[in-house]
C-alpha cells in the first residue's frame, strides 16, 4: 500500500500537465472554449462562463488538469480548447489527443 501511495505521489509531483500544482502564490488564468453561460464548480474550482469562454483564476500552479477539464466538459459539453496563461494548450491543432480525452472521446 505504501508503494502505491509513493508512486502516486511521485507521478503527481512530476506531472504538471495532469494535475494543478500548489502554486507559489502567483495568480494564473485558465480558459476553456464553450457556449455555456454561468458559473461551473469543478471540484472546488469555480469557472465563470460568458457564452464563449469559461475562465478560472487563482494560485493553482501552471499546469492543465485532465480531471478538472473532464468535469468541466461533462457539465458544459465538449470544449473547443483548454489553455492557460503559462503557455499550455490543448486544442484541435495543439495536443489534440489531450483535448479529445478531456471531452471523453
């Protein structure tokens, strides 16, 4: 059991692509393309959606989170893109397989 926990901890600590990090206090922004309007809570992360883009701001590191992306997609429908202000992007032209996985395809 302790080996499984250690392995899981190592994966989470080394992969900012699949897990939000505990940031250093810097505020970053994440964007997701959808026509949904309203607020969406994904595991405590509250997105504000304007009918073209959902935006999340906070001190959550610089990664993109597959679990959060999938939950947002589940609640608002397939996302057209998912990116952040740190330069990470999942879109049809960049990391398309990750965007498809986010959308449950």
